[in-house]
């Protein structure tokens, strides 16, 4: 029997990541240029697993249902989509930065790990006061910067002329195209309520070490 320390060492995230890389499931993205912690690539076996999961999910929720239809929305939507949904103004995390290593962390995670306290909903000013009062340091033991809000949407510049480009956003949620295409889907497919719209694809969020792949079924 392995004790807790041996088990933690044997099944650490680094050990699992090395195994997945060695067996061709998941590779660090751009590894030959130093890699990038925020992204990864599916290897030959990983790509097959992903394809099988997507196909099985689509077959179950779309092909085997007489009330669901599919959609494949664009990765970039008109900026007003995200303004109307509140993402531009409110889709953000409060983050702090290690003043030495410059690594960024979600403030609520840092505080919860250090004190066990939940700080969801606190403003950056309140978080700054709590960090100072509790003398909370970064995971590397260094001082933290003042807390600031960081928008999670990933910006993209759209246009061919440098000084005439428009700021747009990569979709933060796969379901957004389902919402703004709802009437078009309903009318074109001659559907009656209730019905479902399914979509499989990538969503992008400017989070710490986190790009997400979302598989989502929205029921209307």
C-alpha cells in the first residue's frame, strides 16, 4: 500500500502530464519555442479521444432527439453581443501579482489558500485591505501587488488596415451564439417550443493558465 505522500508523488500533475505527453495524448503548445503554459495541443491519440467524445455526444443529444438541433457559431462575434450580455463590463476576476516573479494569481484563490476565507464578491479595495491585514504572500513567499480587475474576454483586432481595426472578442462562452441565433434557428427549422440547440466547440477566457474547451447543450 502506498502512503499518502507516496501516492501524491506518484500521481502528481507533473507525472500525469509527462505520461500524457509520452503516450501522445496531450502536448505542450509550441514546445519547440519554449512552450506556453496557457495552451496545449491534443496529440494523435488525444485527438481521436476528443473526436469520439464529440461524436458520441452529438449523436446522443442531436441525432437521437426529435427536439434538438445543432449549431456551429463563429469564434468572433460582434462586440455588441458581449456588451449586451454584460461580459465586457462585468466578466472579470480580481487578480494580484507576485512583485518579484510577476506571476499573476486570482486573489480569491490566494486568500482562500492562506486563510480559508471566502471572498467572492469583494472589491479590489476590500481585498487589498484583507491581504495587508493578514500579511498574505504569494505562493513563492513574495509580496503581492495591489488587486486589480482583469477582464476575462480575449480581445482580437479585426480589420486589414492597422489604424482602422475594430476591437472584438473571441467568444467567452459557446452558448452565446445559441442565444443570438435563437429566432433564426426557430424560424428556419420551423420548430415549436420547447426545443434544444446544441453546439460543440471552443470558448476562450483570459484566465490564469486556463483555456477552456466547452461542450454545451442549452435547453430552451
